[in-house]
C-alpha cells in the first residue's frame, strides 16, 4: 500500500532529523558521485527536473518544475512530488510532498557539511551571528537548521528591495545598504539563498573562519559568490562532477583562474575527517541539490511516520 506524506508529515522529521540522516548516510559509505545526474527539461514556461536515486533497499524519484513567472501570478515558483519505492520489487511505498522535502533537505545538507565548523565557532561561548541573503523558504530553513544545532545570537536578512522583517530574523536590510556590508564583515555564518544571477556577497568582506552556505545557484552561468571568496576559501561540494557541471559559483571561479577543480572537497572525501577543514580561511559549502539527498531524507521521514503509526496502533497507546 502506498502511503501519503503531506508537508506536515515531511516537516515533522525536523532539521535535526534530516541532518542526522544525511551524515549517517555518508558515514555508511554513500558516494554522491555514484548518483544519477538529474535531467533538466526545457519547458515553454520554465524547467522540468527529474531526480532519481537508488541506495540500499530504496529507490526514489523527484519530479519538480520551476516556473519563474509564477511569482507574478501569486503561485509557487517551484512545485514537486516525490515517489519512494522498495528497490527489491520496485513497488511504490510512499508519495511525499516534494516541495516540503526540498525545503527540509537543502539546509540539512548545508548544515551537515558545515556542522563541525559551526560547533567550533561557538566553542568560546555565545551565539552565532547570521547574515541571510534571501527571505524565502530556504533562507528560513537554513536559519532553522543552524538553530537546531548551535546557539544563534542574531539574524540579519538582506534582500534586494527590503520589506518587513521575517519572524525568523532580527532585522531586514537592503543589499545596497551600507549596514549589509558591515553585517557581512561581522558574520559567523553567511547564507545565500537567492535567485540572483550575479554575486550578492563581496568576497573581500567575509572574515577568515566564517561559514558560507550557498544554495541559490544550480546553473553553470549563474552564481551568488564571487571568485575572490572562492579563491580564498575551502570549498566543500556534494560531488566534484556535479559542481563542475552545475554550480556557477564553482564553474566561473575555475574559468577565471581563482579555483582549480582539484581544490574542491567532495563530501565523500571529507567523511570521517569532518574536523580537518582548515580554520584559518572561510569555509564555503556550495550545493546544487542531488537525488541522493532527497532519497535519504524521504526514507527518514517515511520511517518516522511508520514508527509513529505503529506506536499509535499498540494496545493501550493513544495518539
């Protein structure tokens, strides 16, 4: 029987559960380079994306669409559905809300990769100072994922046009406000979760030791980070091949001579030595999104729901 996990069921796993699932999968030997590249289909009004992945006893696939014009219609820019299958019989087991899954797994990967540096930054006491470029779901999700693992003292959100302060931030600034540059200079963590096609962060301003979580770009000619930052940072990527194919932040920095492909640190190589990343330079975690991430978090969300339903069905148990 195929069960349905709506957005609430997916989000019930929580940021901590999603981060734990990502790190556990990598520790168990999952190799992102073995994943099937996603297929991008040009459509009349946007893109279609097909993201399959198989690992262990499971196969899953996300079908997503990206419609840039939807914002003007008051509709979501991204829509998605996820189907989880038993890999032995290839029968469908669960259908999940793909938008919620993407919203949860993307910051989980960022935080899973940068968690040891984040913990080291709070080693001296106090909370971290965050600057988030982009006020959308991924900006909010990254703040929630960081908060789930380390204390946060302050959150500044930076947008192109300004606007009200989101409930998850302490203040809102516009990108051309001098205060935004000052905030970046002091930030422990910088998150870029925008639809910008050119850099939104001046790489000269990011302090040594800071963590930069970049998730907005997944096309080779689109970037949020400049070559100055990429050249002076340790750059963690999901997969070297994926980054060199899809991550404009990486592709353009390599083209401009600021970064060499061999400088990239894939998550699979980092696994087992999470604390070995140099602390005297910025740490950039650049992700594009891969099928294995959806699969790992979908499995964890499905197992959680199964466990809750089994518990509710036990004699003497009440929901």
